[in-house]
C-alpha cells in the first residue's frame, strides 16, 4: 500500500505535465480533410522544410517516402512518393497529414508530428512534446507544396 501511495504523486505529475504540453500546442481546426489555417503567423520556409524532410534523424520522412532527393540513398517505399505531392494535395491537406494523419486514417503508420493525444509507445525523448514545432510543420508544408512535378518530369 505504501508503494502505491508513493506512486500516486508521480502519476499525477506526469498527467499534469502531459496536459500542460497539450495546452501549449497551437490550436487548429480540421475542416474536411484539411487544416486550412497555418499554425503560425509567419509563412513556412521551403528550404528549412526540405532539410527536415531529408534529415533521417529529424523528420524521418525518407524512411517511408521516396522523393526528389537524388543525394539521399535508400529512400522508403512504404508510403506515397513525395514527387508531385504539391500538385496532388493542397497545403491545407498536407498540414493535416503532418499534424495528425490519424484524423484521416486511424490505422496510419505515419507519425503524428504535432499531436500528443492518444499516443502510445512514445520514446522518452519525445514524451510531452510534439516531434515538430508549429513553425517546422509550416516549413515542411511550404517545401512539400513546391513539389509540383512527378519524378522524372523535366
């Protein structure tokens, strides 16, 4: 009984920390299959977004996606190719897929880059914080929106 009593404050502290982290996320509104409003007041930077997408320790996108990254070897094939994604999806649609693709497909394997709700098996380094910040989400959206041509198109 004493051991359980000592765990109660720890459990409560973790719950409060998670709730505060969730409150610190920028609120957003889903409309249909998209988040129409940017998460920040500043436009995203496509150059920074490309760096996040190509970084195998930050965005991790190339583990599952292939795309127009000739310098990157061993790109994934589990998810849609990113080449031409800006012609297939609007920035608002891309934003929702990055923020929390579970809103569209509860069984998706894509990480929820800007959500803390309902996550399980979260690595210690990521507990209580999103994978990407609101600004980084907008950077990735800005980059993906530039990918207008399918792979191999001049």
